[in-house]
């Protein structure tokens, strides 16, 4: 079928008009780096399910060594649930996402007691201010310039 769009081409013979479908078919056939014969990409949910189903045990062991105070299996479940429920924030590199997820879980204290001291930091708790040091409502209004 001939398309209704024409493209002006300059070649050794001079200028001429060519059918756009034929021109694009020629360009795709001769200049595309990837083949267009592959299957359609999986839907996002299937990609996530496939990734978490096919996780390599060696990688999970490496994660357990890297994040000793994190329950890796539990956090993997949390990460999968987050990916499936936040499809507007779809991720493409699931390994990177899981690694960042576990790093954040470790920074937040994890669930398991640290054995090598990596997460033994104490959280700062502010001391209570004595009541006599607190400003009265009138003093607060004066500081804020409220009458």
C-alpha cells in the first residue's frame, strides 16, 4: 500500500519524491541497531514478580553479610509490596532499588541486634527544658512582634 505522505530525497540522480513508508522501511532495515522482532515487554507487575521469584541465593547471602542487622527476607517482602503498590514510581533497576532499600533499613536500626558494631549509634534525645526557662505567652508574642 502506498502512503499518502511523500519525502523529498536528494541522491546522485538528483531530487525526487519517494513514498514515506518505503523510505522508513529501508531506514529501519538498514540502520537500526536492534531487532524489532522481540516480544513485547512484560507488564510491570510481572517484572516485579519475576525478579523476586528468581532471586539468586548467592546474592541474598551477600545482602545478609552486607546488612547484618536487617532481616533481609522480611525486607525483600516489604520492598516487593512497595514496588507493587507504588506503580507511579516504577523502578527499572530492581537490584539497585533493593540494595538502597536495605541500606535505608540498616540506617533506621534494622530488626536484628548488630553483631559487628556497625549500627551501634545512639539516637539523640533532647533533654526536657525546665518550666522556668520556657517563655510565657506574652514573651512569645513580644518576640514575634504580635500585639
